[in-house]
């Protein structure tokens, strides 16, 4: 028995009228997330960053040259509120790992760019991070990992989770300034228009 089995057993004893079967799956996901967070913290501590800060740097690194994104795309990519993202960016900027610069496609906009120092750090940190992830999954063979990944993907793509995912309905965007790219203002206008149309249809 693991801790989740004990939790289920206790609920079944105290409230036998409840169906607590979802706990077997979702609470294990939650517990694994909490436990791996401690492991991740140890990996990133020597680099002077948190796992949350790594997620921002990694998102910029994965974007490819010139390693920059709008704040809106960035906080959607790592599922943060704009306020939390601002605080995180302030810290990363103070460490010289990112910088804010004007958006060439939007005079009022700003972009977050990975500095050379930031790229060097994330390129080193990701190696240790992936080695640690391999260690955390060492109890599963290749087939079991593939099966688990497929089931988790199915959950993430299911309607209850998609409606919670801030990236679910965002259009794909080209790099800032590239032909055919959609700016965040364009995305906001689409969302605002959609909400307005929805409100009008409800009033009619």
C-alpha cells in the first residue's frame, strides 16, 4: 500500500456512500508532482534558480532564435498569472538571464528575450534536469513509460482539462515580426470580439 491507498481506505471507512475511486489516479498525480518538486529544487539550486524560473528560461530557449516571446505567450506557456509572471521576470532580469525589449511589430508592446548568459545557464541546467527525470522514472520500463505518457496525454486533451488550459485555444504564432505572425493584440481582439458576440447572443 502507498499513501493514496491509505487515504482511500480511510474515506471508504468513514464515508462508504462516496465513490472515491478517482482519488486513486488524481491524488497520485498530485503527490508525484509535490514529490518531484522537491527533487527539481535540488537540481536547480546549484544554478541559483528555482524550477519555476527554469520553466520561463526553457520556454524562451525552445522558442529558437532570437529566443524571445511576448509576456502573454510566455505566461500562458508556463500557466502563470500576469502578476506572478511579472515577479518572476523581474527576478530573472535582475540576475541578467532575461531582458525586456521593444516589440518591433507593436510600438506599445514589449518582448522578453533570453540573454547569452541565460541561454548558457538553461543549456547546462536542462542536462541535469533530464538526467534527474530519467532517475525519477527508473522504476518503469520503456513500454510502461510510453503507456503512462499516452494516458496522461489523453487526460490533458480531454474537455475537462482543455477548458482549464490557457493555451488550448490560442492560435499558433509566427516569430515576432515574421510574415503572417499574429500579435498578442490580435489575439486579445479576437477574444474580446468573441466575448462581446457571446454577450450579445445571450441578451437577444
